[in-house]
C-alpha cells in the first residue's frame, strides 16, 4: 500500500512498522478473557457434587440449541476509541448471525457461530508530514466492507443463574470467547489505496450477553460482541496503526432441540439443587423426629407393655403376668370370673358350617350371662374361622357366630348395650390351617371382659 501514498510520506513507515508491532498487544485482552472463561469454568465444574452430576446427567435434559440473531455492526467499540481504526467516523449497519451450541454442563457450552453483515465508515486517517499531529484526516474518503461469511468456535459460560419459582433459572448472564475466520469484501473511495476484494483473516470474537426464558426451551438472547481482527485491512486500508476491530450488538431467539418435556441443561441451576437437597434433608429430619415422638407417645399411651389387651393409657394394673385374664381396666379378673370365661370358651360348639349353638354349650353360657348381670361388666365377642371356604363366606360366618352368642346371652338377661360382637373371618388364626387340629382351634369365639 505504501506505493500508493504520496512520496513525501513514505519516510514515516519505518516508525509505523515499530508501532504496528506494539499495537498488536491490543488483542491480548481478548486472549486473556478467553483463558479466564476456561479456567473459571474448570473450577466451577469441580465444585459440582457427585450427587448433582449423577442426578442431573445430560441424558435428562436437552443439550443442543440453535439461535438466530440480528442487530447492528460498527467499527466503534465501547472499550476502544474510534481512532484505533483507520476511519474516524464509523456508521451503524445491519448484521445477522446464527449459532449451534452443545451444552456440556449447566454453565458451560461450546458453540459454532456464523455471522454476516456490513461495515461502513468515513474520513480515513493517514500519516502526517510534520510533528504537529501523527495523522491527517482525509475528509472525502469512505469505505464499505461486506462480510461474506465468518465462522467461529467459542466457549459459552453462564456466570450466574437467577432462579424464580423452581430450580430452573429465568435470567442467565453469560460471557463468550473464541477464535474464527472471516471472508470479507472491502471497497474504498478516495483514500489513496487500491481497492482490494475477497480478503480473509482470523479473528477473536469476545462478548457478553443475557438470556431469559419465555417458554420451556425458548429463550430471548441479548448480547454485545467485540471482534478483534488479525489484520488492519478489514476496511481495505492499511496505514500500519493497529489491527482492526468491530462490534456487533444483537437480539434474537434461542431454541432447544429435543424432547419438549425436558428442560434445557443450560437452564438448570446446580446451586439450587444443593439448597433443595439440604432443605429436603432438613424436612426429612423433622419428619423423622416427629415420627419418633409419635411412636414414643403411642408406646406410652396406646402400647400394651404387659400384652393383656388393655392399652397402657387405660391399664390400671400394668405389668400383669402373661396369660392372666384381665378386666377392662387391665386388672386380673377374680378366679371365679376367669373360670367362667374359660369354661364358656372351651365348651362352645356350633353345628357344622352354621351359626347354630349346640345345646351342650348352654350351661356354661348361662353362667357367663349371670356373671355379666351381677357385676355389670362389658363383654367383647370375637368370631374366627379356619380358611376352608371363601374369605367372604368365612367373614360372614364368624360374624354370625359372634352374634349368635350375644343373642343367647341377651336372652338370659345380659345387657345388650354392654356386649360387642365382631367377626374376623380367617384373618387371625392361632394355629396352622394345614391340619385338622389346627383348623379346629381356629374355629372359635373369644371372650374378653372389660
């Protein structure tokens, strides 16, 4: 390009070559930014617990997303002044892009970016002759560069995840950095340069943005990106000052690919799972404590430590010896009462498969009725059968036999309101139903005074 400059300015290039080498340091912030993204993510990844990574593995989420964006491009950037580029007056022009991202863990993804658009500017700078100013501004000059295509591979790191009503974040700010290659077509007007077409160069895209969900698997993507070029000819004009750079501000939509019933892995907040797990453990501990208290209270009040059939809460004679018949207060029955109950139990017989009491059982039942009348005691009758026949039939038969005993005692003067008759069918055997003696023992009506 120096052959196309005025002859009296060529002597400046020896100084400018040295400046060009030092100006290449401008790309260092982008490289450092990229390394920080990688290193920070590696620390975040190791902080995830094994429980989290196992419970929330990638197969339970959608990990692929595609995005489309549109916005404005300009050689003006927020971090560097306009005179870093070869033209002092950049304009805003349309740009658009698309990307595909593979999410590795909730905060880190790898993406392939594709970008297209146009850049324009006015008033080129060129080396000055004297010492008053290092550069002259050429007011009648302009350029227009069409980005034919660009492709970049970048990392995408979400450094925060603001959850709302569940463990999946609604707002997710992120940073991105990578490396790519661009093919572009610059055109210059009155800059003293020969127009060059179809150039290519490597570049470093870096930026930050914000995603927020509007539906499951759909996000709005808002971002700002600075692209550091590895050339000074993005505008077709090389005065050896710096490498060129340009900004891209965009707004677009991101769509998750895969099963619609699954959440995005990028939306999941690992920190919330730690809180949720600890909260769950805390609540389980509270429930366990309550259950232990309930069991202790049950054992104190409704348990039966002496196994006499009377709950501790109502047992006025605790620690009654095993096998001793007690009354409703848990106290041992008088010997004569125990003998009456034993005789009634041992002598009670029914016709086969019926609820008809045989006459041989009447004398002992008469003594039981007299005992109830004279002492004003209450009686519970529990009917039981063996397992021969259907369960429904046996339940009805056991109930009918208990009711038959009650009816007989009432007919002998016992108070019907103090006699309870219940049938349990074959559900409470006291011996094996595999033998005749066992089945005979299971066919019974038990008596309990209280």
